[in-house]
C-alpha cells in the first residue's frame, strides 16, 4: 500500500489537510488538476447523475488509495 501512496503523492494526488469537506478526495483531485475545490465537487456530483452509483465505489476507493497530505514542518515544543 505504501508504494501506491508514494506513487500518488509523487503525482500530486494527496488529500489536503485544509479545505476538506468529508475526506478531501474532491479537494485533492481539484488541486491536482488546478480547479477550485467547489468546481471539483460539482463535477463529482454531475458525474453521479451521468453514471449513477459510480461514486459510491470510486470515492471510498480514492479515500483509501490517496495519501493524506503531510503536515508542514512545525517545531516541537521544548520544555525547560
């Protein structure tokens, strides 16, 4: 599974930490293809009307396969 996550991450297909609605799949796809997340979500719903039931299979599969975005560097707090 790590190989799949690494491959998708190299291609820019990651679920972002910010801007998620559910799992971040539509936001990640939108970011990868240079779209606004709301346009990506709208396209996802429109495809549901064209191919009914397809998203019921595709969304959970992408949720599993697309890695979550790694958080930006944050220094660890030090205690004195």
